């Protein structure tokens, strides 16, 4: 894409969208970052009108209803319906307006719960989904497949999907009811240290494995993808290519925070998939690699957390 092209970012107030909008390379483009009042993704007419008025050259769809296990279990209808409607509305509005470049931000939760790790892009719809976030996963699969179908019908339309591993970092949510694992644990351990607690509970046995990437690395990938859009695969995993156990994340966060208490495992709590590690074969072939280490990412996220609560 040419420099100074118009790029529409949906969900620009969320963690992913905001990091993309504020990334250093964003100055090379004219960014459109509407609020939900300016662009109501649940209203197709609102989406059509916005697209017609602003005529973006590329759309990056980051908006969505997101949350951890507790939120997904509590509100499966909202996670399925709202995310599906937003995805279909923005993709079809862009398509009907003749916009030929589209980046759909998806999730590794699309992969089957019992699939062999590492998870390759070809495993979508090859097995039963993880029940704890099934609604969200179905919505993401729908948008991903829709992008594939549009390109299949007319190859001039390059509607491609990024499938990130779990993310954390600046602008993350720290509310235990809505946050993902790393920000939730940062808050839990930071609070425990401040309150002088000597023990912290971990859901399950802590042996489940997860792959978390610092969100600024994903923002860097997005601009790399824009600069190399024609070579980007239809669907591409973006992550580290290696994972850690939940216990290891707790220990790493405790080390950065300076908490020296003990961990107690609550075996009555749900843990989700035992492992979720992306296959980075296509990512390596595309020529991109993450830069932020786990310790550096945790420290940056902890600094942001202190800004939020101060």
C-alpha cells in the first residue's frame, strides 16, 4: 500500500486497535479511528454510511466483545451474536463498497479443543470447539470463512485473516470478571503483595499451557503485513511459536512484582484447553518474528497497570 493511504481501524479504543493506532509506523498512514457512536458496527446502515463517507483504502477489523473464561461462560449469547453481527456488517459493507483490502483480526480460540499442537491454520472446523468460549469462536470462524469465500469468488478482493495467539499488554483490562489470564494474575499478585498475603490460588493444576504475546508485537506485525500485503497468506497465525505453563506465568509475574508467597491450586475451577500453541511455519516463511521477551512484556504491562490504578 502507498504511504498516506486511508486505514480504517475498528475497535480503536480496545487493546489491539489502540496499540495499532499508536504504533510508530502509524504516521505513514491516514488512520480512521471512529468511536462506537461514530461507527455502530451492530447497525449495517451505520456501517454503510461511514464507509461511503470516508472511503478507506484498507479496513483492519479489531472490534469485538472480548473477555476471559468467566465472561465467556456467563454471556455466550452476547459473545456469539454481537461478534458475528459486527464481523458480517463490516466485511460485507467493505465488499459492497469495492474496498479490495481487508485485515480480519481473529483468534486462536477457533481451533478445535482436542487438536494436536502446534495448531496449524488448516485445522479450522476440523473438530469440536472448547466449550468455555464456543460462542466467541463460532463468531470468529464465521468472519474468517467469509473473508475466504469473498477472495475465492473474486481474487481481486484480498480479505485476509490474522490469527493471534493470546495477547497482553498496554490498554489491557485488569478486572478479574473481564480480563484474560496475564492481566488478571498481575492484579492478583500485585494486590496480594500490597495486602501482605502469603498465598495465592491458581485455577486447576497450573499445568495447562498457553502462548501469550505482547500486544505491541502484534501491532508491529500488522504494519509488516500492510507493507507486504500481496505476499501475506490468506490465514496466518501470529505468535511466539513456543508456550509456557500457567504455573510458569505465575512464577514469572511474581518474580517481576517481587512476591515471594506460595501458590495453592484450586482443582475445582475450569481451565479451558490443556494447550493452545500456534504453528508458526507460515509466519516464519512470511519473514516476521516477535521481539518482546516474557519478562520485558510483564514489566511493561505492570508499569501500565500502575498508571491505571494511580
